[in-house]
């Protein structure tokens, strides 16, 4: 829609009046949304989808790094260590602790 303004078909005032009129009721808002969707380049759609996926990934990471999640993981590892009888189980628990320490270190250095 902004292209029409630049080509001289509508003044800024006319454009704003049309947007206001269309936005004032459900059918007009639906039209504006449909128009936007139909005229959005495929490239923009792909970019928006990629942004949504990044947001979803960050959400999962944030949940995993909540203090409660870290505490629960540490409790699980502690129980594993206490119940370990053989060296393999102990080694796996130590590896889990090292992995968790790495994750904690990464969050301290990253801005989420």
C-alpha cells in the first residue's frame, strides 16, 4: 500500500484516511490482513518463519536454564551418584555434571 503513496496515487492524508476507515470494522481489518498476506513476498514469509523458529528455540532454552530446572537436574545427578555402585555409573554422573556446568557457563556468557 505504501507504494501507491510514492507513485502519487494517494496523498499521505488520503492513505491514512483509508487505513483508518478500513481499520474501523472487522471486514476492513480482515481485508487489510488478507491484502498484507497476499502481497508479502515469499522471502519475507520465510524470514518470519525463521524468526518464529528462533523464538521457539530460545523459549525452550530459557525454560531449561531456569534455576528450578537446573536444581532438579542437579538433584537427579546427586541421586545417581549416591546410588552408583559401579564406576561406569559414577563416570556417567560426572559427565552429566560437567555438561551441566558447561551449560551454566554458557548462559553466564550469553545474553538470552
